[in-house]
């Protein structure tokens, strides 16, 4: 795995951890965000035959869904649309 991708992932984790630390209940906020992201990734996968929009399940999409949550999944969908 390239060093640049690892550094971007580490920065994302630090930003999410800092934002969660500002919440009154940090752990439930992190778990809720991860659950929403994973659910969104699952919904996109389940609706793929009907919509034609697919996201491959790999390390990047799983990381974005679990760490960044719903904005991560939407970001990957937008990147796929632009590229």
C-alpha cells in the first residue's frame, strides 16, 4: 500500500477522532457514524441491480464507510461519478 494513501487514512482517522472527542459521548458518536456508513454502503450494494450504481467492496470503500461514515460513502460515489 502506498505511503501517501496510508498518510491520508491516518489524517482522516485523527480528524474523526478529534471531532468525536468534542462530543459529550464520543464512543456512541463514532459507532453511530460507522454504522450509518456501513449501512449506506450496504444499501448501495443492494440497490445496484435497480439503479446501475455500484461500489466495489475493497479496503478503500470499507475504510471510508467505517471511519468517515455517510459522508465518506457519498464522497466515493461523487468521485466515481466524476472519474
